[in-house]
């Protein structure tokens, strides 16, 4: 069994996901020794960069088990398959839309962080439900494609891309606005 485990390689969409994945594997003596051994994209949250990193390391025909949301599109799967690897999609969780807390109605400008294209639609619905003036909302995230998704639904939306979803990068960007 140990020989087989040593052949397994792990990847995650970002540092947090890698850490939590590693924490889940560790009690069963699975996975790498350290969570930093889990491959993450050069820019957290970027499926294309993750696919690039996997494809550089994986030989054609390599089997990839893709743990994903039941609602995920097959974008990453298609990208990996087109790069020559075999993919087994394994939906292991589901996302659900939750109502936002009631936001103050004082006219304050809002910065809304959106980390998933799937969450974009629900976020816009919630902001509309609460009658938030969308002209006073700036959406922020690290994946330009999410901004494009928001702008498809709300053409005048303001979107700001940050390099990484860390407090430092986010607050620095807001401070410069």
C-alpha cells in the first residue's frame, strides 16, 4: 500500500483547499507529509493555471481523480482531457445559496468579494433582493472570469481583480480605490 501511496500526487485550487485537504487525509495516514507538497496553481483559484501545472507534471494517459462540487462545470475536466490525461470526476460536495445578512441601507459603497462563478448569480440576486444600489458596489476577486460572469449579468458592474485572495492584497486594493 505504501508503494502505491508514494505514486499518488495531489493538487488543489488554492492554499486553503490544499491545507484542508491535507488535514482530512492525515488522520488516515494518507497524502503527503506536508501540505505544501500539494500542488497549487501559481495564482490561487485559477483553474487554467492549475490545469497547466498538472499537465506539465502528468504523463499522457495519467489518471486524475477530480474531487469537485456537484454543480461544477466540466471546464477543468475538458482542459485536462485535452492535455492527454484521463479524468474521473468525483462530485463530493454541493453548494447551496444562502441569504445574506440584512445589509445596512445607509448608502455606503460596498466591496463584495466573489470567489466562484457559481456564487456570482446568487450574490447579484441577494443584492437585488435587498435593494442595494448596484452602482455603489465594487466586486472584487482573483479570477477575471468571475468578473466576466458578473458583467454578463450586470454590464455596468465594477470589477477589480486582485493578485491573491489574501487580506493584504484585498485591503491594499481597496485602500487605493
